[in-house]
C-alpha cells in the first residue's frame, strides 16, 4: 500500500523560532510605538536597506498529492524495463511479463538557502519593502519499494527499486513584502514574489534483488543515471531549460536591536518551505 511522506523535521525550525520570539511578544504587549533614531534622515538611504540570509527545509507536499500516483506508475515502469533488460537472455521468456505488482512509496525532500537585499522606501517606519534575493534550492523527488514481476513458464523476479529526480536550481527572485506593524518589536508580514531559474538535474534508477526460473535463483542489480537532456532524447519531448517560480509566504519578524532582526516564515515556494533567517539594517 502506498503511503504519503511528509517533511521529517519541519517542526524543529518552527519550535526554535517560537522560543526565540516568545519573549519579544510578551515584552511588546504594552509597548508604545518606538521612536526610531533621529539620525535617520528623510531622502537618504539610512534605515532603508537590509541584508539577510535564510535557510529551511523544502518539500513538494501537499501539492504532490495531485500527481504522485502518475509519477509512481512511470518510475515503476522504468525500473521494470531495466530489470527485464538485465535478465533477458538469462532465463527463457524473460521479456514476456504476465503480471506485476509494486509497493513503491513516494517521497520528496530538499532545502532552501538564500541571500537577500531589501529596500524600504519609507525607511524603518514603512510597511512596504522590495527585495531581491539569490536562492539555491536542493530538490529530490523519489519513489522506492519492492517490485515483483511474473513471466511465462513460471519465471519471476523480485527487486527493491529506487527511482529519483534531483535538481539544484539557482534562482533570481524579486519579492514584495508588507510588515503589518513595522514599529512594533514583533511584526507579522506577508510576501509575494517571483523568480526565474535554469533547470538542471538528473534522473536515476537503481534496483537489487533476484530472479527465479524453476530451481535456478540468480541475483540481479544495477543502476542508470540520465541527465535531463538524455531524458529529452529518450522520451522525444522537450523539457523547458528554464522555469518560473512563484512565492507566497507569511511570517513573523522580531527586532533584537535597532538594526538586527530575526524572522521565521512558512509558505509556497513552488512547493512548501519552512525557513528562518537573520537580517541587518543600515
């Protein structure tokens, strides 16, 4: 039976962020609006720029629920064909399959790390900001589990199969952010953004197990790795070299000092992303 897989440890970042932000939230309950340093001058860049870094886990869940069954069937097909090619000639009728079954389980994992420059047109008291970031997102989509095949004349094969797709795109992103209460020590915010990346990666298949014909049992194993260009040639279809990214995040930002901030957020990043970050204002 196929089972869905979720992020293994997304709660760690959320819990740590909440523990850090909790004292700030308590301290601000009766806090009046903060008068920012008078040295910030209208018309200058003082107080309008922030630089920051962020990191967190990434997953296709729950969006993969809409297509994972089709992907599992395709990966199962590719592994079965490779097993049959490997044993063909070793047993009679090795390519004549009468039926098969598999218990492949879908999984997705990854992480996102980025560097960001953010501009507040109205300075520290403004709620709107424009950001530019460079992001690296490590993505792996996989399916693994047992695959059984039966052939004519009573032959059979049983293998543990693995099929995966990996990509590590570098993206350039433009984002629009609104801090709901910028003068507060702790302020919620939401972000809308867009990005562009070059699509590079590989597709891999692995299997290990055995096949049987009458009283003869032999081992079989192997692997096959293809670039996306090779997959294009194999399926005779074009895979776009670039892809567009859409971002929709919500988060909380806390001011630790007048110029130093921490934040935690969750949202859509062509998948689901949880991440925490730090930033410094000038």
